[in-house]
C-alpha cells in the first residue's frame, strides 16, 4: 500500500461522485480565525455552496484564515451578513432544512436525523454556541454524542463531522479506483 500523489491522486478523487445535496454553512459569531480558516477548508472539501459569516466572525482577508484554510477563502463563495437571523431569511423562504449543531433539550444525535437535499448547517461561537434567537429559526438541532469528560469538540471539528455525515447519510459513495 502506498500513498497516492499528483495525477494518480487527482484521478482517484475525480472518480468519486459527490452526493447531490445543496449544503450551506452559517458561522454565527465564530471569532477565532483558526476555526474560520478550518471551516473554509472543510467547505472546500465538501463542495459547500456558500459560507455565511455573521456577527463577530473573523473574515477574510485575515492571515490566519488564509494560512489555516490554505487559501480556500479564495475558492469557496462566502458573504458577510451582520445578523444570523437576517442571513437565514432567504434560506427559510427557499425551504432549506436549517439545522443547528448545538445541544438543546430537543437536540437529536446527528446520526439519527433525516436531512433534506438542501441544508443550512449553523454553528456558533466557540464559547457561547448558537444564540437562542437563531435557534428559534432553525428547523432542528443536532449534537455529536460525547463519551468522555468533555461536553463538546472544537467547533470546526464538529462542523467537519456533521458536514461529512450530512453529505453521506444513507448513501453509498461509489469510488472507482
């Protein structure tokens, strides 16, 4: 077994069909540029339609976003909207499934939810999470079960886990090496 590099790697990855799911990330008040840069890298890996940055979220151009995101902020479409609730209005009107990655009394484990084919995945501030006002506009909330002593993962790690699951839930990815 050997790592693939260069053209063999591009050919291998080119043979993977992306599931037909329209995925948007909304980052509410994600203050740490390292987390924002990581979100851009995840968005690129998942071919996310758009990242919406709101509130006090760090935003390009920022040297840490560029470094951690490996320049993906130039590749992934993004916009800044002051208010997360304002940013969600057009997606609600277009019948997107608006899903917060947040622990609430009604949250379901992320693996036990049926996601639609148009999803806005909302994540919040590193310490405070998604605000109650924004949660009131979400169709559902999901969480990643934690089995150790900590109650959560880093926000960009959680975003990557949830995004990959939303893209692949109930589907088999056909890989033709």
